[in-house]
């Protein structure tokens, strides 16, 4: 028996890439290799499936408006899809569930390829369709049972402009599929549970070699790649059995361009599907339905990248009786998108720098009446300081809300763009503050079917950093120089109310296949020269892309010494190579007026709509955390360098190495091993430049380049 290795060793396959030229420079936008929001959820939850002995009762409704992360375990069985408020364009209600090419831990599927592969699943828990609990009798065809949902292919934009598109369009070979199923009552073989196995000091293998499985007698593993001592492979260690589920294809659609829908109808950002269930064989006590998608990675000319592609957004899933083909309009008033910051320029800023002049003049709300009828609507907002009292409240007259599919979004100014009825925030001597802004948009009376999408909450943070981004990356941003000697600069502009001290810079780097973006950069700070970066105030070389614990947050790059700043200043980086550093890119904020890049002597304005996720930290010194979760990159000594066979390693005192990895000049992982090392045999490597990366037990990373002769 041959078992394919389950380590994620994807080929050089890539996602969508938007490239825009400006002289000798290109802005490069890719999908995410890792969805950090999903990774954060995976860190909080076990991945065992929820179990339930009884079936759900109708109605089954989820519009994904009152939670984010994994699909609700009260309704859904698996955790592959991603509930969010940022990947969709103008959905029916606030929040969607997205099916893409990432697994339940937020990583590109191990079996992903360019030919097409099975990707996400979104499976309902078993539902009681054998009995009509309203009428206290068995379910009948005459009960008029329907399943409905809205869906949207990614890759569209509100403007239709190419460089403002959100997500990656599923191509014609990709698809979204709906299936019905139920448990047959039989038990079948489901596959294997896999266990980790580290190769020993004397275990080296080439393609075609055989390893007998130590976990399961009479099974063996055939290598389809070279492997070396310390490498980790996954081997079957237990047979898995479970209930047999019968699944039948009910509906599907190929990938398509959202622009075509909008050309048909300018309000058609989502389409609704309404399916009658008229076959009585589905009237069982364990009926299930599931969505799944077929995806395909795209091959681009940027070596070593593979990332998220082919997204589908689903909203407002509803299964119930007493419906008809005309039942397409839920009796619902709802928020459509998250509301905005109360600040003019920033999503967050230092509390010490806040002035009342930083306040915006109004909110920008996106709301809709999904029903067929004009509704009498009510809108309010309330602002409360955390740890304090109410700051402001707002109440308007009731207004008519016209149906979305005739008139578009609810655009009455008093509700959609309410002017602030306050001109200041209560300040104090604290080093931070937080305000909770609660917006409520609802039908007057009791007619609204779902109250959970009537409320939209925004937390306005004032801490020790500036942020244009909303904290979520939908893509990755890089600068590609086409010069013979590649050099690139990136700078993001910020303006102080009073002189202060720059202490650190927070950066969000996307993880990419085989750490292909693991290359040095120089952190830079500039003064202002006519709304362009001017005098260099600070530079700190030999920085490397890093990731917070479980790839879930910003990493803080502390300055070696504080920098005095005043007025307008810039933070960013310089690179002298063509490796794409892949900075997190928030596509739901537009900060093109606040950042620039250059690869020659001229600073260029960006094309791509969004915000690279870089935040300056100012004020008091930043305490070093006792429990370090951010990687602290430090150099080590390797010798002889160059070497033809043995590379000796000199480590800091008391450093205990947990694992060792070697990357080639293209960022590809070529060797890895587990445990302590003081010398490494590199004779099997081809001549060239390599990067040695050692990680100690505390999570610190030590790196050094070496040349193999």
C-alpha cells in the first residue's frame, strides 16, 4: 500500500496576481497563503466535529450576521468555510460565509493543484424533515418545503475598476455545488488517522525508497521526494470508521464574473437560489445539505507563491415549510456592511495624539430593506466609553425604507449618513481609551423576521499606534522592481498633533509557500519634504518578515533607539532584492492618498485600492512581554562559509535548537531536521546561496546566509 505524504509540499502554483507598472516598478497583489482570522479561530477551538443525537427542527436560518469565524456549531457540522464581514461586496445582510481554497486552519489545502481540487465544505447538522412539528404529523409534499440562499462569486468591485476588485474570481472550470444527503445507517471505512514521524539520525531517503510504517504493521510508505534526518512525515496510525452518508448533486454553477451580473441588473451583487424539496425520500429524520466548491490554483511567474483563490460568498440560508417560488423576499431590514470609524483619517490612533479635530463629521452606513414592501424604519446610534458612561446618542424621525430590489440601499441621509451630534470625546490622562458605537436599524413594530442583523457594533480604539487598516488582510501587497539591480522603497504617511517619540513599527506579513518572502529588509523612518518622504530619520537593517503566534496578528519591530518625530513623518522599508515581502493588504479601507513607493528616484502614487498593514507605535517605551510570542530574529555564526560539505554552527549560550531548516535562493525549503545541531552536512545541496534558519524551544529564530560551493 502506498500513502501520499500529507505534509504541505505544494508545487510552484500561485493565486491571483494583479500587477500594475509605473516605470520600472510594479505593485503586486496576491491572495492569502494563510487566512489569519481562521488560524486564530483554530487556535481557540479543537477541530473535532460537533456531535448531536437529535435532528434540528425547522426553520433552519443563518444569515451569518451576528458572529464571525467558524460557522455556528448550532447549525453547521464542519469548520472549513469562513464567516466574515470583509470578503463580500454589498451582501443581503451584514456578514457572509466564504468558501475558498483554505482549510479549517486557514492554510491552502495540501492537495491543492492547478488542475482542480475539492476545497471547502459547509455541511448542515442533521435536520428533522420526517415530521411537521407545527401540524404534529408526518412531513408531506404539500407542506411546500423550500431551501433558499444567496451567492456571489468573488472578484468584483463597486466601481468595476480592475485594481479595486475584492477577492479572486472563480474561473469557468471552478464551481459552487449544493448537495442533499442523509445517513444510510451503515458503517463504512472513512480513511486513516495520521501521526507525526520524525526521521532518525541515520534515516535518509531518495525518491522510490520504502519505509515500513512503525504505527501499522504490513503498511509501508514510498517516498516521492528526498528526505533527511529530522524531517517530519505523516503516516497512517489508525483506521477510521463512521456512518455512511449518501450525497446527491442538486445544484451547481460554474465560476463567472460578477460584472456580468451587474450589467444585467445594477443591484444584483448576489443572486438568490430557491429550491423546492418535492421528493419524499428526503423526508427523513437526518436530512443534511451541504455546499462545496471546486477550486484550482493559478500558475504565475512569481516563484514560490501559492495562495487563496476562487472564493464564493453565501448569505441568508433558509430552509422552511409553507414557502413558494414567490417567497424570495425576507421580511427583513438589515445592515449590509460594517459601519465606519468616527475618525476622519484613521481606524485607530494614539490617545495622546487625539484632538477633537480628528473626528469625522458623519457615519457612513450601508442598510437595506430586503422585503417587497415599503417599511417604516427606525435608526439610532449610541456611543459609550469603556469604563465610563454614555458619550452621545442619536434618535431621528421614522423614515420609509423602500425595497432594495427596486430602489437600492436605504439612502435617507438621517439614517445612512447621520451627522455627528457631538463635537468632542471626553479625554483624560490615561494612555489609552476605547469607545463602543452601537448602531440599530429596524422596522418599527414587530414585523422584522431577524433582529440579529439590525445591530452593527464598532469599537473605536485609541492606544499607542496609528492605523489606516481595519485589522483584517484580504490579500497581500508587494513591490516588484524590474531593474537589473533591484531596489524598492515603501513609505506610509502619518501626521502628529504634537511632537512625540517613535518606539516601534507594527507590520503584518502574510505567510507564503515555503517562506518564499523570508528575505531581509531595512526598516525606514523619514521626515516630510513637500508631502513626500524627505530626510532619513532612522534606518534599521537586517530585518526579516515575521509572524505572531499562529500567524494571527501584527509583529512589533522595536527600534534600537527612540526617534524624535514631529509633524508629518513616514515609516516603511527598503529592499535591495526582487523577493516579494507580501505585506497584509486590507481591501476594505482606501489609503492610497497616504502611501507611496519607488524603485528609481521618483516616489509613485499607488494604483491598488486598499491599505498595506503597517502601524507606527509612539509614546512611552514598550515593555518587553514576559511571554514572547513574536519571533526575535538574531544572527548566528556559521563556518566555513563558503563550504563544500560540513557547515559548523556557533549558537548563543543556553540556546536549545528545536528545529533547523535550509532555504534556497528562491525561498524553497530544501532541508529540514528536528533537534539540536552544531554541524550540518550540506554536501547534497547544489552550489548556490542558501539561508539557514534555526528555531529554539522558546520560539526565537536565528538566521544566517551561507554559500555552498
